[in-house]
C-alpha cells in the first residue's frame, strides 16, 4: 500500500495521536503529516493531495463540519477518504460529521489494530468508489460519443449527395465542420419544373449540438417551403416589387419572375415559424438563398444577414458583392425579406461562403480575411470544384499549427463560357 498512497494528513493534537499511532500510520503510507489547526491542514491539502485525512471532532480554529465541507470542495482532495476522531462524550459531533460526509469515525483512546483496520477499510472503499465512478463515467462518455456520431451521420444526410448541374453550369461545394456536428449547411436543388436552380448557404450563430439541431430545422423548412407548388402569375412580379423594376431599368433584362414567390416564401415562412415557435431559444441563422435561371443567368436572391457572396467574371475581376438585403432568419418576427437581382454572364461565377472561411486563424492569431480570399478567386480557372478545392487548400495551409474554431462551408456556381 506504501507505493500507492499519496499520504495521510492528521488534524489533531498530541492528546489524540501519540507516537505509537504515528508509527501505525507510517505503516500505511510513506508520508504522514500532523498539524493542530484546520486552516494549516487546508493549505497543505490544497497544495498536495492526501489519500486519507483524520481530524478531530473539535478543532481549535474551525467547526469540524465546516472543515470537512471545505476539504471536499477542494478539487485536489475530492477523492480523499476521511475519518473523524472523537471522545465518548462527543457522539453528537461525530454524528454531525458522518452526516456531513465523513467516511468513518474512531473513538478515543484509539487502539493500533482498530486504527489500521478503519484506515484500510476507508481506503479500500475509496478505491472501489473511484473505480466504480470511473466505470460509470467511461460508459457515459462512450454513450455520448456514440450519440454524437449518430447525430453527425444524420446531419450529413441533410447535405445533398449530388449537386444539380443544369446544362452550361457547374456547381460544387465544400463542407468541413469544426466539431463533430456543425451549424453550417449548404443545399442546392431544382425548382419550377427544373427551370430554376435554387442554392442555399447558411450559418447558425452558435456552436455544437444546439447549432446542429437549429441547422436541421432551418434547412428542412427552407427546402420544404421552397418546393411547395406556387402558381406562376402576376403575384410573383408583385412580390418582387421595386427591386425587380430597378433591375429591369439598370440591367435592361426582364425580371426572373418564375420562382420568386418560392424564394420569398422559403425565407419568410421559415423566419415566421422560428420566431413564433423558437424565439425563446435566442438562436438565428444568417442565410443566402439564390434562385437562378440557367437559361439566362438571371439571379434572384435574398441575403438574410450572410457574408456577401461574390460574382467574378472570366478574367478574374470582381463584378459584384451580393450584400445583405435584410436581417438574419429567426431574429425578428414579421421581417420583410426583399428580393434583389444580379446577372451571371458566360464565364462568370458566384462564390458563397460562411465566416469560417474569412475568420479562419493561423498559429499567430491572424485572420484569413476577404482580401486573401478574393485574391485566390481572381486567379482561378472556371471549374466549380477547382474553386472550392483551391480555397480550402489555401485555408489548410494558412491554419497549419492552429485549431479550426468555426465550420468552413463554400459553394461555387460557374457559368461555362460560350463556345462559338
């Protein structure tokens, strides 16, 4: 037992612990320390943990129950076994200490055999208790790990296994969670009888399991509302409102009325549901939802507080940043999500990302930032996969030696150049 005990601490005067009993204690541990005052004992126990603490039922500077409470509250001595020592007339104090958590008691005068037996008993009990608690903790950790892995597989099922690629277009995405489950997501799907490409990227403003659950809710609602059947009529044009008219005057192109009702409802109804049913959770998501006409390259979009996607031309020039048009989803009820418009010409691409890209940090604590991202995009070719892979490789190189703090999500949509 000498090789395993961290030591024995005794808090009592010489009238309780004599030299013979000290020798008995040394037979149980290599280190035995004896002090008279509780405060001195607490300082020793905090500095260096003990396996067994024996203390008098009456201490000169502190109530024994208070001493016992403070011993158990000290992190380094949480596992210490405790024995309270009292005289035959101190049965009330002994009982109070046992109720407060003392493992055993001894009545003076103490015999060597009884001291050794009680000490061995409480130490063995402590060892078994620790083993049992460790076993329970390991089992609980294994269950939690298993549940998280299941959650990760379920969450992965929310992401599309294949991205739609309308004729003349190329689409690719990258998703790298910072933890087992993520608050980011992306999605892409065809709408309006395959005449429109819808694509979404979003970032829940939280981390871990709560963010993953909220992510699943937002993703499911936006897709479900977007894929509901809406008639194509003047309502779409009216819903597009002034932005559509401005787009017509500025770009001299017809408004992409088909699907704008689905776009607006997808975001608006998702926000309404969340604010009506989950406002107390204080969670929200930044989201960009684009509705693309593959035939013309006309893009209708809603940017709900998200990082502005960027449109580059085939020569590597930044054409446009699609800045937020309204606040994040889930922040305020009855938010009006207005639709804006842009044009993606042959050779152009749109690149969408979450703040895990631009706010990635290197070992020195520096951020990746937009300027570094835009420089990478300006030098790239015309394949969507090449875009996201090159940016992700640059991120990995930038973060060498650092921890990934946030989810990294990107989606690129490239319009292939016209062939004459």
